[in-house]
C-alpha cells in the first residue's frame, strides 16, 4: 500500500474511532428509561396517558439537570394490549435497549406476564395501578393501591349510612386475575360483615366487551331484592358502553350506586357524564383535590398536553395512575441519587423509606419492606363535568397489605419481597 493510501486509511480509522468514542461518551451521558404501556388495543384508553405522563416527568427531571448529572432517555414501546407481547417488549427493553428501569403495565395479566422476565434478568419495574395484591416481588415497586387501600374502604363506605347503607352487592368485572381476586377478597370481607351469598352476584365479561344491555337489566332485577350497590372492576374501553347502558336504562346513582375501581377522569372524557352524576370511584388521588402541589401538577400537565399537541389537549385531565406514575419516577430518581448508581440492587435498597410530597396533598412513603406505597384512600362522586367531588377520605396514608387477611393462609406469608417463581 502506498504511503498516501496508508495515511488515508489511518486518518479514516482515527476518524471512525473518534466518532465511536463520541457515541460511547454520549451513550454514557444518558440513563435509558423504559416505558411499557399499551398505545393501541382495548387498554390504550387508559394507558396512553400514562406514557405521556412518564414523558412529561422525565422532561421535568431533565430540565433540572437530570439524575446524577445524566439526562434520562426514554425508550417507548407499544405492547398493544397483547399480554405475551408485554413479556417480549420487557425483555427487549432490558436486554437490547439496556434500560435502567421500566415504568409500565396497567392490567395484572400484563404485570404477571412480565414478572418472570424482570425476576430472571434482575430488572426493575414500577407498576402504577391499583391491583389485587397477592404479590410482593423484589423486582417491582407498586405505586398503585393494594385492596386495603381501595376496594375494602370503598365497600365499607357503601355499607355505611353516608354511603347509602347497601345490603346487596353486584360484583361486575372484566374476566382476568385482578377482578376475580379482588372479588374473592370482597366476598370474604362481605361474609365477615354478615352478607349472605344470595345477596352477592358476581359477573365477568371479556376484554373489549361492548354489549351491557342484559347485564344492566339483571342489575335492575337484582336490586329489587334490597338496597344494592354495584362494584365495578371493568377495565379499559368497555367502561364506555357500560356507563352508556346505565344511562340508557335510566339506572341512576340514587337507585343503584356504582363504585368503580378502574374508572377515573381519563375514562370519563368520552362520555356524557350528566346521567352518571352521583356514581362513585375509589382511588388515592383525584384531579379535583385542592392543594398547591396539585394545582401545579394539573397546570403543568395541561401545558404539556398543549405543547405536545396531544389528542384532546383542550380537555386534558389527570387521574390516579398518572399521579402514581409521576410519584414513582420521582422516587426512583431520588433513589438513584441516593445510591449514586442505577445498579438495581443498590437502587432497590435506596428505595426503602423514600418519601415524596404528592399531588394528592399527602407525603407518600415507600414502605421499608413490602415495596408498596403508603397511600391515602379517597372516594369521589362523579360530577356533571366529568370531575369527582371527594365525599370521603382517610386522614392519613394507609400502609398496604399486599397479602389480604381475607384470603386464608396469608397470615403465614412474609412481610417482605420474595421472588414469585
């Protein structure tokens, strides 16, 4: 090879090496963060806003200098309401994209699909939605509610004089693990309060179910036997036809109140809520709570939605799982700062006891042993504008009981995280 060719080859190699070094340095300057939410399919109605809230929170953290001097780099995937695809996408995020943490899932079937992947690869998942409990993985932090932070207090309220003194209960849910396990817990709880099986009806529908005519007619018949309340664990876009059918058949909250565990401000955006006024939802946060932290949170979200031209930006709302997403990302960032590392084992240790002043108006604490947040419980009444008026709430955050005392044998389960497989 001539000297000139050698010189060219050397120069080219040096340039490529320099470029490679630049890319390596750039890569090292960011921390990759996975976002695992359904952006299509039956759960997109609920999960898309969680993806957007995660992006807003990451942008907010980056604007303040990132974490340990590094910018957060979101990696967004769409598991498309397909439960096996959740597992594939989580493996991709952890092995190919090399994310430090994943924020995602809504349904328990999606969480249970990804759980073996996170435990096998020692990944870290922050799960932001209320669920049935009966799980406490060292690879998951649960920022949504366990049953004693939502379902049990809601039913206690319905049985009280203020809540209408219900004597009969129609348990309606989507057919998967969260509604079935929650209703198993609720049936045991109702038995403990003297409610007989003849006063409990349990009905399930598939994901994406759209025809609630017969079910609502059956609710009306069941309610003829005494003061009745509906406990709804219907998930995803099926909530729209369910609530529309309640209105079609003239079933008002004054006759048979519905308390929902998976319906919030986001799900009500596409419905005429006037016929639904007075129906209830149980959560740990509502957009309507009045405090300075929440006012800023809501204003920031509405400004972000307009800036990014998100669908329905002119009517952008916040809800409980969005707040739980926001809290979870901030707590993880605090733990990384404390650990001075994104190493999963170090971050897990640093998460214990983390606190955050949340938009709910309460300072939330990550439990030191059970990987769940201590959360307040709120019951809200649907208003004509699609917002909720809080009619009852706890005075302080409640510690989660992932192992419900209403399931036999749970008193022998450990109060610390243990791998599921």
